[in-house]
C-alpha cells in the first residue's frame, strides 16, 4: 500500500502540487470573509436552567453587562473650574455613537414633589454649574443628601465618584466597540491633561475590549516569533535553507487552510481560534522534521535521492499518519465539551492537523525530488556529536539500569501526585492580567472605593401581582438588601425599594432623615404620588435635564415587571474569585433569603454575569477534564489496534502519562490554579507527546523483525534512528511554545510554560522510561505462527507495507536525471 502511495506521489508530484496550490488559493479567498467575534463568550450551555433564566432576565430587565465605569478620587474635582470640565466631559461622552446614556454626578437628577398635580417629577441637581465655589458647594451638599446615590455614584466617606456609561447592544457586540472604547479613553485623556485628575476605567465592556485587543496584538507577535524560532532551529539542525524554507511553506499553507476552514464553517475569529496560527506553526513542523531526517538517513545509506524520497513515505508514512491522528484527537475531543468556542477551536484545529499530514507527505517528497540531493554538510547533523553522546548515555542507561529508571519514575510520580492534590480550581472575572497593569489597578480602585464593579443580580418572584405595593413585602426586601449591603464584597444594592425610599425622601422635600420605606402614616400619600407619576409618566421638570432623563428612567424603571410581582435587586461584586463567589452565594445569600422569605410563596433567584461566569468556569474545567479522559481512551484504543496487547498499551501510555502528572504536580506545588486556560493543556499535550512513542515503537517492531526478536539490539537501533528526530521535534516544540511565556496574560503565559515543560519531559520519558519498560516486560516474541506464516498486529504489519532496501529497489533504468539530480520521469515498473 505505502509503496504505491510513494510512487504515486513521485509520479504525479507536479499535479499534486498544483492541486495544493489551488486549494490554498481557495482557502485564502474564503479567509477574507472572516470576521472577529465580539460576543461575550458564555461557557454555560444554552440548555442549562441558569442560562435559560439569565437570558429571560436580560429580555425582561435588560443587559446587565453593558456598563462601563470611569472612577475619580480627587478633591480637585469639586473645584468650580474642574467640575465644569467634568460636566463637559460627561456630555461629550454622551454624544459618542454607541453610547446609550451617561449617568454622572453633574447629570444627577432628583425626585421633586409637585403638590399641584400630586406627583413626582425629575429635576436636575445641577441644572447649570454655578458661577461661584460657594454655589457649587451648596449643590454638592444637596447631591450628598440624596441617599439613593450614596455608595452608588458617590462614596460619602471619601468623595470618590464615577461615571456610568451604558453601551448600546449593537455596539457592544460588534467591531464598533473597538472604536468607541478608544474614543472614550481619548476624551478621558484630554480631561486628565487639562485638570491633572486621574481617571480609572472598569466594567466588563472595557475589560473585554482592552484584553481582546492586547491578546490579538500578542498573537501576531507570537506568530512571527514562532516562525523565526522554528526557522532558526531548522537551520541549526539541517544546515540547509531548503530544509527551512519548504517546511515553513507547509505550515504557511496550513495557517491559510485553518483560516479558510473557519470561514467555510461560518465561524468567527474568537480569542481561542486566534491561537490557531501559532499553534499550527509549532505543531505542523514535526512532520517535516521526521520526513527530512528520514530522507537524509536513507540518502546517507545508499546515495540514491529518488529511492530515499520514496522510502520515507514507505517507512514512516503510516507512523506519521498515526501521530497526526493522535495529535488531532487531543483537539477533536473538545467537540464534545458542549461549549461553542471550544467546539469550533477543536474541530478546526483537529481537521487541519490531519490535513498537515497529507500536505507534508506530498510536498516534502515532491519538492525535494526537484532539488539537488543533500551534500555532506547538510548530512552532518546525522553525526551531531552532542546528540550522539546523549543517545549513547541514554542507551547505556536503559540497558544497564532499567529497573532504576522505572523505580525513579515511580518515586517522581508519587511526589508529583501529592502536588497534584494541592491544585486549586479557581478563576477570576478579570483573570490572567498582571497585578501591576493599569487594568488591574483600576479594578482595585473600584473595589476599594465602591466594593466592586462586576454585575450580580437577584430577582425576588413573589408570585403575587402588585406585591411591590405591599409594605410588608418591601420591608422584607429591605431587610434582605441590608444584609447584602453588609457583605464586604458586595456594593450597595439598587432596587425598587431604594426608589420608593427616595420617593418618601422627595415627599418630605428631600430631607435625608426621611430616606426610608413609608410607614402606615404616610404610605397612602407617597404611593398616591407614585401612582400618579406612573400614570402620567415620570418626566423632567427642567428642560435642561431632558437629555439625561432616559438614563434616570432606564435605571429606575427596570426593577420590576409589569405585573408588580417580581422585584429586581442589582448588585456589584468584587472580583473575589469563582470559589469565593460560589461560597458567598450558596453559604450566605441563599440561606439568608430562605430565612427572610420563609413560609411564603416567594422564589429568590440569583443570576447575572458573575454567577454565569462562576458556573461557566466549573463547566469548562469539568468538560476539559472529560475531554482529557476521552482523548486518553481514544488514543488507548488506537494503541490497542496497533499492538493488540494490553501490556503494550500500558507500556506505550505510561511514558506519556508521567509528564502530565509532573505538570499537574508542579501546578499544585507552585500554586498555579486549574482554570480553563491551564486545563486545556493536558488533552492537547497528551495527543502531541504520544507521537514520539508511536515513532519509537514502529521502529522498534521493525528492528525486532530484522534482528530476530533480540530486544536489546532493537532498542539500541531504535534509539539511534528515532531518537534524533524525537530530540529535534521536542526542541522545536519546546521553543515554539515557550515563546508564549512572554505573554502579559497569565493564561497564555502558563500555556507556554506548562506545555513546553510537559513536552520536554515527555521527550525524556519516551527516550528512557519507554525503552526501559520494553527491556523489562517485552521479550520480543510477539510473532506467532499460524499456518507457517508470521502474523503481526497492525503496527507489526506496518513493515510489511514495504520491503527493506536489500529486497526492493526502484527501477531507475528509465529515470532521466538532469545535472542537478531532478527526476524527469519515473518508471511504472519496479524491480522485485
């Protein structure tokens, strides 16, 4: 089979290269249709009950994660000139396309009592900025007396304040956001330059935009670096520009194909799929390394270029295919996570890794058939003294100390298993950002001055219409809100209760002492004013406040449903981590809600982006661990098909499990948490690392047959021949992934460090533990007699796909070679 494939590739090499060029052109054309996704990545499946309710919540009450906040803590803000500029800044932000509304201290509105119409009206606290500091101070005192805003827009203890900027949904989930956020920052920079007042930015829209832009910028840099690093290592090993340029052309083709595949499936570019180009660069190179190294070995053996090129397909074609399949499995198992972003990434990556095999197996023999044969300088790497000495040491080690190697491996596994038990699974809403970054410092500002900025929502469903008009219900909700406000990581709640308190304060001419729920004496008056306001529509009593009326109404009208049976409580929470959020909700909030509303037909539902984040984080980790188990089972099944022996399955898998255990142990010892960005490493790395085992065992079985099942000699020859390629590919993979360690984001940095470390350990375990296990547990008698014919399992059949050099040669009589050694014609005949 493989001999026919080899001859077909050489015979039709020109047409095959033209076909690949046409496919690449088509993929490049399709890639132009790609768009960047700006949707919030939701890890929780759409069928999950919490996700179903969260979407119902957004339909009823509006988006909870569309607010951007700009914080200020500087007494200079309250100087007349600076406050005027602050108002101008707020108005200019409000004019930007994509901004729904802006709510800030200069735009603050209050409820006022209209005794003639018996209703409340909205009135601007700062209809105009006074001409004197004394006048401004008077208005600022009035603003401080409005308790509804206390702890919200203004921190009464230190004077810190912030702007709330609501972004329209169409802008939030499109590339318009990429322009809006910089425009807001530019206005903020101008304000800071004029006043000397520092601004702090936070909110999910801002964090997403800044992080996405930073990640995309880094990925472009990493793509360039991965190509440069790979090229340098190839040149160092092979001492030939041919061995650098054409493997890079192959991975360039695959990068185009991966982008084209995204477009064909109508996928957008996400933060995760943006990793595809540098990953394809790193993972796609080993194919070329194995093929080129085998080509040089074959040519060095007999000096015939065409024969060497056909032999590389015949001798390692199947092993290379299987290694691509196992690597692809590490990605394809992500399809079963039920998480859209992972499904898309896994499918596209897996398919293109499989395609990399076909492109490599076609282009390497085809291109090099036109090029001159390798010279002595280019073959020098076959006698690389440093690698030769290393392989000699490893060869002696597994022959003389196989049991010590295994014992040492057991000790290492036990130590790092203990470390693995220390792993903590936790993520943060603003994760992987350096502590000294402006983004993290700004988040700390909001947590210090306003408790937090991340959204958490509570819906109290009384299942009774007009429940919000009953004082008893409102009192229980008020008790619940006071409990929530007392939690150190939760901000002052906003709800209809606060609005009713503000209404009572307005009824008593905005005296701060009356900011409370109506009592039996005045509830009839307050509720009458509220009912009249609702019936006639709450409007602004001041024409200058009309532009901000929508902001006030949006904040105050979306806290109850139309029937009055549901009450929404909006909270802001500090970024305390997924574990602490879960404990807070399950151990504090839910029990308190049950205590307060005990005995009533009232349902308290906790939702919001923060809760979905926590649940999504757990769901991601659980699914990624299941993916690792699935990858392990599928690869074990492939090993079973290859070897047909449970003993050989264990022997082949153990060396690749050790690196995973060591990496998990390191994470536990040094405190690297298990989160989506680190959990995804294991299934991917396992699929890559097992490649070395397959190449080694394929060669080992060949050598067993050639050396009469003499295990020590078969292992020595296998180490010599496959060891060099294993070291080359491992070094390329190590340096290809280690460049990600330079990322400013923790997740990307850990991806680089942990993947590089795991693959390097896997190289040594496959060069030591694997042969040691074979020495100890394989007697080489895997050949059985049946009808006087030797029967092999699939991997043992592998060397029956071709005959060794002594048994088969290509008929070169009809080959017309030019001076540079290129082949003009290949005969259809083979000498048997």
